[in-house]
DNA sequence: GCCGAACCGTAACGTACGGTACGGCTCTGG
DNA sequence: CCAGAGCCGTACCGTACGTTACGGTTCGGC
């Protein structure tokens, strides 16, 4: 699986100035990708390289801090809690799907995933783990309670929440993320995202909707 | 979408020696990732850097040639052609799913996708396009005729083959590829792959299987 | 007002690596 | 046997960039 300590301490004791520096680094990361240079970050953030090294230890530290900083900001919104009828369940799922598509198609997510994937090969840092923990696993952690609530309410029928989640994930993401990461120009308008979210939700319900539920046969 | 000329000329006029060099480069790519060095390739392939530069033009050219060389080797096997009953359709789909999972979980594919994703940001080369064209799009090109044959035989019901394919893709791949690319240790045994292929196929048939077909209501 | 800490801007250092040059070896054709 | 081509091994060059060092400035505390 994944090492554990990837999700602890997100925004632990970051001064405003440090956050601003990380924001600058993040913007540069989106523009330049992994070949951003320490000099460029320093110039963009109007700070000295000495400060960069004192604060973040080096290039890898800066990258890691940047990824964690962004990860601490972008969280998939947690709906759910309201009623447990089919309509609200469906709305929750659609919301999750829509939010997720929005995230993975954003420039920031693409840039972050690109550097994380690039670094995943040589175990210098654990960017991949950080991204995974704050992306796919965070999503699972938020969605599973919804799925289980749906099952308890007799709306869903599955034996393993993990398997059900992964199917939902596949129905939503399909080939979008890998295509975007590989540079395919894939325009995702809000309307297209909404449509995809609805389609994925409907398909998921077709696969996992309970045949015998509160609505009866 | 994607530029067109990414799939022409795969193994165009490569001498055996050149193929051997590319194989060496490929092995090194799997081991070292994108930070492989020209010197290392030359040493591993027992050739001079001069030759490397003469043959491939430079680092980018070598990388591109390596990716194309591997892409020309690994093709998803094309089943289909036999009968058109539900059993053979199901077998074909399972075969596609199984092959695809096998490919995306292989060390070679992971390494190649990693460098392609890493390079996708700055448009120096089109590694991403090459990988995409020989991966996801090649798969679609082989699978769609099967889907359409299934539809003509009354076994499947869908309006758009592309949409149906992408759903199948999502059901098969789920979160596997992104997790592997990001460094998650995800052990896929042959048994697990077989199980996943069967599950994905069954789910796909549940979604797109014709309710009214040759087998009747 | 003085002191030290933190930080900015820039210059300097070291190195890794892409790219090139060159001498020597092997092989093929004449 | 000779000429030339192709290629190996290695040394070399230039540069980009990570990292360090340092002088100058600001600012909070005494």
C-alpha cells in the first residue's frame, strides 16, 4: 500500500510569508513544470535563495512543501448528512463526481500530478504518496461513508465499500486523467463535467442500486 | 485532440544493433527513470556516445525512439473474429481487459508513462502523444469493432461507441494506473487481473448488454 | 539609538551532464 | 594490402543549476 505518515501536518506552522512563497512556487510549477529553478522561484517570490534553503532545506523540500501546501487547500467538498433518500444520495454522488472531475482537470492538479509522477521513480521524496493521499485516498475516505449510509438505508447493495468506491472512481475518471497528464488537449467545460457526473452516477446506481429497497419492487 | 502523425513509422529501418541499443536504453529507463544519462546508455549498450548522437540526434531523440520502439513491440492482442454469441463476446472483452491490465501494470509501461508524463508539460517532444496513441487510442481502435459487432449481433446496446469504450476503459483501469504511476505499491497477480477483468466485463455487460437480443426476453 | 536576527539581492562555487572531438580498432570492398 | 567507413572508448568543453557565501537593509526589542 502506501506509507502512513503522508497525511499528517498539512499547514503546520507556516507564516503568511512562507505561504506566499509557496504560492509563487506553485504558480511557477504550473507554468514551468518540474524544470522550475530555485533562482526562478526566488525571483518570483521576491525572496532570496538563502531564505528558500533555510526554510525548505533544498529543492526537494521546496517541492514537497509546495505539494503539501496545495493539497491542504484543495479538498473535495463533503456533502452528505442530510436525508437519505435516493434523490439526495444521487445528488451527493453527482456532486462528488463533478468535484473530482473539476479537480483532476485543473491546471494545478495536472502540474502537481506531473511532477509527482516524475519523482515517483526515484525514491528521493514521497511526492507521489502525498498526492495520492490527498487525492484518490482522501476522496475514498469522504465517499465511503456516503456509500455505507446508502447501503444502510437500503438504497445501495454492495459487499465491499472499497470495491464499490473503485468502480465509482473508474466510472467518473475513465481515461480523463491519464489523457490530461499525457498532454492530450481535452476540454472539459462545466457542462461536460456535469453531464459526465450525471452519467457516472446513473451507471453506478445501475450497478449497485439495491433491487429491494425502501422504494419496494 | 491529438496530432495525427504519432503512429506512423514504428520500426522504420532499425538495424539489429540499433534495436539492441534501444533495448538497453529501455532497460535503463525502467531502472533509472527520466534521469538516465547518455553516458549510462552508451555504457550499458556498449556503444559510444558519438554513435548515440549520430543515430538518434540527441537525448530527446533517443527517448522518443525508445518509446516508439517499445510501443511497436507491445500491442494489445486482437481477439475477435470468431462467432458472435454472448459467450465469445464476453471472452473477448475479458481478454482485452486482462491484457490491458497486464500492460499498464508492467514495469516497462509504468516507466514509459512516467517519462512521457514528465515531458508532457514542456512541448520539447511528443512522448505523451506517442504513448497515448499506442496505448489508450490503439486499444480503442481494436476494441470498438468488437463493440460494434456486438451491437450488430444484438448483444450490446449503445449509441456511441466512443462513450461505450470509455466506460469500459474506466471499469477496467479504475484507479490502477494513476496509483502505479504515483508510486503506490499495488501488487497485481495474474489471478487478481483475471478477477478484475471478469468483474469489469460483467459490469460492462450489465450496463450495455441489450435487453432485447437474439436470446430474447 | 543600538544590537542582533531575519531577510533580500547578487555573486561565486562545484558539479553533473548534454554535446563534441579524436585516436584507435575492425571490417568490407577493391 | 590499402582505403575508407563505421564504431568504440575516452577525454574534453560549455553550461545550467543546485547550493553556499556575503554585504546591505529592515525591523523588533532593550
